[in-house]
């Protein structure tokens, strides 16, 4: 009898895990409203952003989600159903969802595991089942679930996230759960266990390369350095979320400019894209796509770099070298190739000589530069210059 019970429990767990993988077999990609719209997300601008994503080629490249962040809520009706702000969303969320779905896009929405969100709006604590069914009825595809105004301990976080995960499973619609407690409770240790498909690993990213003062608002490299140590927790159905891509913001006033977020160089923006792709982070842009410059468009729509992030094997890159100047990452790919990323952390151009054998790659390879979009050599090493905070990304094919 005990053996049958154990087998039954294992079967349930296997089915549940298969469902989680099915929901997010590769990291989600899209656009997040917070950095541009902040406290004023609205129907008109969201629809315009969706149109711009289609026109720019971003949807074709894989950016299917519009993530509607905080401040969309209008309270609850006389049956305690959560509702959208009627001034911001006069046609309702269902209408917005239908609009996105008609363009082969998906809708992500936001709530919080407490009575009020970070912005002080209506949240979902003690209304998990009701809100999950409402989100499902609207055609929502993803829930970013924040943790402002909630207890600090790990046990409570696991209970609250687990309760919402179960509510989403019971909602009648497949809805991904993005855990957003910013890393203090180490959600990579328990996020998949409670039913999440991704989990933020740091506090909010700002439009800067690095935060060295520790006063708040991490930079690109802070996130990369954190996620580099979490490879074992990443894979199909479970992703280490590095927060928003900041390319194209250029220091624009708003949430991303807080804590000295004055903008980044092209090399730094490009490095974020490269390294997030290597590290399996969800990819979600946050600049105004309607006004996006060619530099940002080139970064976001590099299909060869995106292919690393979306690789079916889903194995996060491992950092094989870390010193004062260099970070070097390696990840295996589903077709047998390898990707390597070489980051120059110094403030000036550096000459690199990377022997592949030192990275555990002992064959001879065709070397394809994924930003130049061409094969640049063959051999068992790479020698070249790397600009300040630039990341070279290569795909190695055994020959």
C-alpha cells in the first residue's frame, strides 16, 4: 500500500513538473510597462506599444508579451472582483487582451502577495482564487506577483506564492507565474517547488552598468554577477529573472533613472542582451518602442543572440573564468554547438587570448561572431580586442 502511495505521489509530481515546463519551455520575452509608463499605464499607450512591437520586428523575433505592471487597478466591485481603472482602461482588460491576441501577442498582468501593491493599489492577498479566475476570464497569460507590504520571512513567502500558483492552476487557463520578491529570500531554492516559472534574483535594475555603493537600484553587471552563480537552478520551466533590458532608455527620467541611472554605452546595453541570453534570463525590453533608436532595435532583434536564450536545451551558461578584467561564460546548445561570451570588465580596451581548452572545450571549432553575423575564424582559441564593458559572443561548431 505504501509503495502504491509513493508511486502515486511521484506520478502527481511528475505531471505537475511537466505542466510547469510546458508553460515556459524557454524564457518569456516581451516588453514591460514600468520604466516608461510607471504609475500611468493606459489602454491607448499599451496598444500603441503593441503596434510598434509588431512594426519593429520584435514580435517576429519572439517578444510576444506585453507585461502590464503596477497601477492598472481600479479597486474591487460590489462582488469583490478586482477591476481595472476605468479612466486608464475604458474598454477593460479583456478588450486589451483580445487586441494583443489578435496580433499573436500575449498579456502579462501584475499583482502583489499582500493587501496593497508597491504603488499602493489593490492587490491579491486573500483573494487569490477569485483574482486568478478573473485574470483567466480576461485572457491573461502571465502574472508578475510582487512582494511589497508582505512579511520578510521565507516560510510566509513560500505559502503566499504557492497559494497563488495553485489558484492559477485552478483558474481554467494556463497562466505563467513570475515570482518577484527581489532575491532576499533566495527564491531560486524554492520558486519551482511552489509553482513559479521564473523568479527575480535582485532588486530593480536601473539604467547603469554597475552599482558600487549598495544604496539601491542595481546595475547591469550586478545582475549578471548574481545570476552567474545560479546556473544549477535554471532550466526549462524555471528561469532566473534578471529584470528588464535597459537598452534604448539613455537615462530617460523615470524609475530607471533613480539611484544615478544616467544611461549606458552601446557596448554596455549590448552586453546586457548578450549576457542575459547566455544566462537564460527572460528578455523584456522597457524603453519606448514607439521611439526606439536603431541601436536599441539592433540589440533587441539580434536573432542569433536570441537563439541562445531560446535554445531548447535550456542549460544556463556557466562562468568558467572570473578575474579583475575578464568574465568568460560557456553554455552547451541543443545541436551540439557551444556558445561562449567574453566580457571585458575593465574601463579600457583589452587584448584577449582565450584558449578553448581552458574552458573545457578540447576540439577545433568554426567560430561565428553573433554580433558581426559571420564566421571569423577556425581553431582552438580566440585572440582579439574587447572594448570597455563589451561582450564578445561566439557560437562554436565542432569541425
